[in-house]
C-alpha cells in the first residue's frame, strides 16, 4: 500500500501511483491520483507542501509537491499530486557561492555544494575519490548538480540520491548484487534494444602535434563487419599510450551503450527490500536474445500501482555505460610570435 504523509496527516486509497528513481537524475519523482470526497481547496495537500511517500509503511521518497491538479466531468472527479525529491533543488537551482575551490577532493566539494542547499551528503559507500583538485571552478549561473557531476564524471563516479533527500557517491563497477532476473520465474515481461548506429569497425585517434609527427592509435570492433571508420582528433593527447587509451575507450563505451534492457516484475519488493537503482542483476531472457545470463546495472526503477495491481519496471544497461573518458592534460597553446611590421613588404618584394 502507498501512503503519503503530509501536513500531519496520512493520505491513502490512491487510484494510481508511481515513484521513479534513476542514476541519471539526482532527484526521484512521484505522481498520485485520487477521487476526492470534497473540493480541491479542502483536499489537504497543496503545491509546495513537504511530503513523505511510504510503501507498506516504509519511507521510499521524501520531497515536495510541485503541482496539484484537479478536474471533474459528468460523473467523475479527480485530483493528481506530483512532485520530486528534496534533492531537486540541486538540479533546478544555480550555485551562487562558493564558485571556486582549491586543494579539495570530490567529497569535500560535493559536501559544500549540497550543504549550501541544506541537503545532507556523505560518501557512505567508501568510494575512492582520488587526489585533491588543485583548483576547481564553475561559471556563475550553472546548476549545482552540474558542478558535482562534472567532478565525478572525470573519475568514473556517479552522484546519486537515496530517495530520502540524502546524496552520496557510487562507482558503477562496484555496485552491490541484486536479485537475478529470469524469464519463466520472476520476469513478467522484458524487452531489449540492440543498436549499432553509434558503433564503428575501426576507431582511429590522432594526438596533437605537427602533421608529420602526429601520434596515431587504433581500436577495432570485430563485430562490425562493414567498413565503418571513425576518426577522432584528441588535441589534448600527445603520448602514444594516452591516444591508445582514448581509442580503446571509444570502442568499449560504444559497445556498452549498444544494449539496453527493460524488465517488468510483479510487486515492488526484492530480497533487499524495495527495488532501487544502483544494483547489478544477472539477466536471463532468451525470448529477447539474452540466452546466456549477463550482468547488467539497474539504472532506473519505477514503482507503480493501479487497479490492476502493483508492479516494478526496471531499466538496465552495461556498467561500462558510465565509464569516464580517459583524462589527458590540455596541451599548452603556442605563444604567439611578435608581428612583423615588414611582412607585407617582404612578401611583395619576393613576389617580384
């Protein structure tokens, strides 16, 4: 059962409800519909109110109501309440201060940004954050979450929320195991998309330098039989190993993004409690081409309820989708030489 606690009261008997969380969004979202007994002004939940969504008595999302919509027609009357998690302020609002940090790591900077909006942050998963940044700055007017994401993406780290308004860090390659998803057992339905539109038979990367001394590296995707070549100029890479790392990354990343799976299960619960994103599941679904079990990362979860019952919809991808592009130091631009005031005259004389 889904209940909403707001303004000191519990609201239940919803006609339909959905709660969605994703690794690609810092804030979860919800939408609920009910047939009220009175008018909208006496409904009890209003736009801007703080709410807590509970499933079978356990809190699964804490946030605010963004919109309340009421409608009626001959013989019907409905109210829809929709909103988002507390962390939505990080996605919606601009960061005013501070805009620059020195000698601080990802966790320290993320903690300060979240703190500016009164949102708790912790690296509770113990994710290695790497070395401190000598200097990190953001442009005025930029969204708060974009600043954190920019930091994390460079080191293969995801910034995510727990649905209750708390922010933490996560590494896609070290997520906990979730329930196995098997056709004929717990899968109600499944679909899979296989795409090669962004894959190439060969990736050729050129590093910076003079044309005659450019560093070149290649990576071959043997699964693409056609002659499809992609050439990339990485102006920040000058060393052979860096250029090769970029070519290998392009191949791996595009292979990972070529598969996406959607699964539907009855109910909302798994072995660890209520389904949530950020777990790796073994998927077996021969009907959609997955004849051998494959480990996929749950990057989105939608919990829904309606007259037909309760269900969980999962979106899954390869963990490699979130692999960061190899870091390379920006090449220094050559210093401009002094202008020759006689250049035009020299050219004219030589042309005679």
